[in-house]
């Protein structure tokens, strides 16, 4: 399948010394994939992303984005990429609609109708208010909407749901899924493991500038989660807790027996969360 | 690319009109022009003032009025008191029949006192301008020198206003953090800089032409004026970028732009007041050459060669400044 992003042995140092913010990072992202770049603050996520979009100069390594070599960035490349920044960055003295109208005219490709995007992110009715008067969440949504205006093939999302209330965050996640279904490749940078778990086809764990692991959330859970089912049930009037292996000998039969003959209070599979796997793999928390 | 540069310029213009400070800056040149019209003296205005005794010699009053500003007071005491005031007004009072004496404070310039002395003598002997045998040959210049100086200064001043608006727009981009968003569009870094720079040309050109029209300089060569205005705006554009990059606050950026007023007014004062041997001290200031070029434009006496010479010097100095500042501007807009 076509590779949309190819990174080989990427290094970056802000002081041009051996203290690397990004240290020998390599990965590839296929077309139509949602790739999560996960790590705590200061891990090197934003640095990597800023190099990929050309906001930071490539110092060492090979990077190819949408078929363009980042060493020699061509302006045409930006017709193919979109980016939603973590810190909203819209013109405060222009209305929401004017912001999108202005930005769309900067592109050389077919663009989306600004009002369509405004409706999509739930800002309809607020389009003629100056963005400077928007709340933090509204500005964030406008920044998110703007990143879609040029129908990007690769969509860089930096903490797309941070600071949004749960209903709006759910809406944003739906939009990401819909766009991905249309074939848009998504590079998602976040420290929120829940959104990564819900959306990503594959995730990379990055800590101290180094990628520790790349795989799909499902495989990681299978690999790192325990294959146990925790059950709370009543036996002779007393509440009993027990764990049953779903693979080891006899565990399945005992579980079936408990289900048949006892009243079940609670029952959970012992599936690991991405956060637990991250801590287990990197030895670090996500904050 | 030109379409995108114009788009960036349109955005800046739209936002500038919505901002009180930048709107004020845009209106300032019109205020200047009106003020120049009100306060600059006319071609026949004179600075020589004479105070006379009212009703004492009406013919003399009429004669003096042709050559000086005349004030009439009722008593000798009032005339004496008026002469004692700080300005250079000269009293002419009767001293017996047909005789007059000239009353001064003593600190008036000799040429003013001599001028009044001659007027008094000419009036006494009945000599008028028609008695002169001299033929007058002139260059047809009918603009008062002070008005020309004020308009010239105002024209250069507008270029600084253009730079000031650029600085304010850059500060706005930094505050809203929007430069990174522009960099992720197909607009090149140079395109962005060019788009931002257009305000620094548009404001001086429109403002200067407004000033020229309002103050009555309608018969000059406007192409000459355009060339001088555009070249003089380059240095202000560069400083505007640097101040925008170095400041995070609108007021600081505008305040620092005022530093340009010092070389501006300094070189004008130097050109007007200092002897030729000291003029070299101002050669490094582009405004100095702009002032000289504008002077030719306003007096309508400069050839294309003259104007290109002065515009070329301004352009040369601006290119040197650009070469020094360009890396800082590029880095600052990353």
C-alpha cells in the first residue's frame, strides 16, 4: 500500500548538540491509516510533527510526506496536508467565516465550503462573530475546521479534543472517523490514550525522543493484557471474587460452571488499557 | 503568487481599518495636510510686523500695509508696551511734524530694523515699487518655502506610518499565533513577507498623494513623487518588520517605530540649517536623500535624472540595510 509518510533515522537537536529532542526515529504510515503518536509532554511528539510539516527544519534523517522530500519542501506540498494545532491560531479580529474564507483562498486546490465546515464543528450561528470573542473551545473547533478546508490527503491533528467538553469531543472524533473513511491519512499526536485507543489503527509510543514501540492497539492489548476474567458471584449467600483463565486448562470449564450455577454480581475481562501498556513498556507515565 | 500576495495585503488592510490605532495612523496624513494648509504662510505673507499710532497718519498706514503686517494702537503708551513684548514687532512713532522715530526693544535682527527704516524713508520721500527700474526675472515658483518644507516632511513621515502599521500587523500575527498556519499553506516565506510589505508601500503612496492634493501641489510630476515615496518606504518597511518581530505588544512596537523620527527630523534640520561642509554627516540617512529629492519634486524643478539619482541613493542604502536585516526577519517569522 502507498506510503504517505516515511521517516528514517530522524534526529533533531534544538541546540545543535548531542542532546536530541528526537533521537533516531523511524516509522512509516500507509495511506488511509490513523497513526497515533503517543507520549508524555516533552517526549518529542510535537518536534517530530513540526519537522514533518516543515515548521522545523530537517537536520538529520530522511523524511518524505505525501511523496515530497522534506529536505526540499515545495509549496505545492501544503495543498495536500492539513494541520489542526493544539494551540488555536485564528485571526481574532476576523469573524469565524472570514478566517475560513481567507485561508481557503491561499490554496491552489479545490476547497470546501466554509459554512459546511462551520456547521460540521457546531459553530453555525457564530460564524459572523469575531474569533477574538470566541471561547477557547470555539477557537479550537475553528482551528480544527480550518485544517480540513483544502481536503487534505494527510491530516495532522495535535491534541484535537483537548479542552473540549465530552459531547463536542465525541463530535470531533466522529468527524475524524468520517474523513478517514474517505481515505484521509491521519497523524494524531496526543497524550490522551482513550482517543488513541478509539481511533488509531496503529500507535507509536515515544519517550525521551525515542520510539519504544509501534503496533495496533488491539495487538498490544492481546500481547500485554492478561487473559483472565474477573467474576464476582454469590455462593451460599456470600459474595465471592475469583479469576478464571481463558486459556489455561480447566479455567473455561470452571467459568461456565459459575455462570450456570451462581448469581453473577460483576464480570470483567482483564484487558489492559493502552495507558497501562504504555507504562509497562516505557516505565513512564503520560503526564 | 501575486494573487496570494494581494490576498495577504487585503487581509491586513481590512483588519487595520477595524483597529483603532491603525485606523488613526491611516487618518493622520489627512490631518497633517489640513494642518499644513491652516498654519503654513502664504506666498505674500510676511514676518515683519510694525505697530503704528491709530489715526496719526492714515496714508503711512496704507503704504506700510503693502510690505508688512501692521498693528494700530490708540496711545503712545500702548505702542510702547506692545514693542516691549517678546516678538520682533517694531514701532514707528511721530517725533514732531513730518519726523518719525523707530522704537525697538534692541534685540531685533538688524535686517528687520533696516527694513522698517527703509520703508519709513521711502514713505517720507514718496517712493513706490513703480519707481524701481529693475526688471524682475523669476523661475515661476509660487510655493512658500515653509509650506514646501512641511509637505516634504509630512511625505517622508507617512513612510514611517506605513512601517508602523506593518509592525502592528506582525504583532497581531504573533499574538494570534497565525504565522505557523500561513506557513502550512502554499504561500512561500517570501510571498508572506511581500504580502505584509505591501501595506508599507500602500499607506505612504496614498497618504502622500492625499497630502499633495489637499495642500495644493497639483501641478508637480506625480511619477517623480511616486518614485521618491516608494524608495523612501523601503527602510520603514524593514524597520517595521524588525519592530514587529521584536515586540509582543502593540504599544511597544508603535513606540519603538518612533525612533525613526530622530534621523528623519535630524537630517531635515541638518539639511536646512547646517553649512555645506557639515552635510556629509547625514549622507548615511536615506531620509536625507529623500528630502532632497522631494524638494525637487515639490518645486517641480527636478529632471528624471535628478530624481533617479536621489531614488537610487535611497535604494542603495536600503539594500544594504536589507542585507543586514533579512536573516533576522526570516528567522523571526519562522
